[in-house]
C-alpha cells in the first residue's frame, strides 16, 4: 500500500490519492514524508562536482526557497528556505553529511545574486562561479524592454510589441515577423537595442575562451557607445561579472536544468493550489525531482 502511495504521488495530488483510498490527506502525507526523509538521509553526494543554484517562490509575496541540483545527473540534491548567503551554508552542511566535501565542488552555476556570490566565495573558495547565460540574457532583455517602454511614449507604433522584441526570431509568428520588419525600418533605439541583444547571443557560439573574450570586447564597445542608457548600464554590469561569464567556456555548464526545474516546481505548486506548509512543498519537490532511492518493505 505504501509503495502505491509513493507511485501515485509521482503524478497525482495527495488529495486525489486520499480520495481514491478513502483516507485523509494527513495519512498519505505521513507515509510520503517518512520515505522521502529516509531516502534523503541515505543519499550519497560523494560524486557531486558541479552544482546549479536557483531560487523559486514558495508562495505569494517575497518568500523563496533555494534549490540545488547536480548538473551532471539532473537530480535535486538540496532545498532550503530563503535566498541569501546562508543557503550556501545549509548546502555545505548537507554535503558534509552525505559523504561529500566542500573541496570536491569545482563549479557553481548561478545568476548574479550578490548573496549567492558571497556564500560561494566564503564557504567554497576553491569553486569556480559560472554566471548562467540564461540569466545574462534575462538582464539584457530587461534593458531592451526598458528602452521600448521609454520610446513608446513618443512612438505609438511600439505599443503592444513587448513580446516581439523579447522572443527569439525563430519563435515569432508570421504576423509578428512582419511587424518586426516594419519597426526595424524606423531607426528606433529599441531596434538598435534589439540588435545588441541578438549580437550578444552569438557570444555562446564562440569555440573557446580567447575568441569569446575578443567577441565580448567588440560587443562591449558597441553597447557602451550606443548612447542607449539601459544598454550601456547592462554592458557595464556584464563587464563587472565577466570572469564568471568566461568560466562557461571552460566546462560549458548552464542553469538550463534549473530553469526547467523552476517551471516544473511552479506548475507543481499551481496544480496543488498551494501547499499547506513549506515542508510539504519541499517534500514533493524531492519526491518528483530528487531521483530518490526508496527502501520499501515488500
């Protein structure tokens, strides 16, 4: 029966399982919680070397949990409340208690959170920091959208075009491509910022660190001489974090895994219409995405 609960919980909500077996939710949660905790306690982190870190909201408002995943296996290995530097201490304690060591971690793939940067530098001084390309492009998209919002006050043609500029060209509909083509002929600052964005995407196609550095120098010169203030500011931010961006070209890790997990976790929360407490939410994330090995009596 307990094995069935675990199996069903991989795809069903706890309330659905309880209804199916004529039980209360708490009875199902008690079983799930017991086996998930047991599996977490016996997990082995001795071969974890590259870790992706990302925060995700746990409820409405500014309340977060931070998720740590093994970038080589794709499994969630640690979850804790908050998104400050203390989350790195929590992960370090978990690593030490699961046959791991701080010294074995060679890479952290993160966004440009000052809290994460501080925690890694303080606790994992031997680890390289890789600034994830998805978050880099998110910063650039933010600057591009700011340019559009400012310029649309003077040019009504830019209204309702936000997604056209933020999407990849390959994702645009035929109608959107036609609108984009007409807007790009207007000598708009938004169009220039858009071209800067597209150009920066080419950075990750560079074959090695040396060519990537040369590419970024040219892009930085172009961006800082564009006289488009949001793009100038984002270029300077990227230059300040350039070492972490360059580290991508050593091992080519990205946080695409975490981005995907974040979407799945948010869907998990929405489908369940929220969780009664944070512990249940984290338990379900471990169950679904922790690749846990259960010891179930037969």
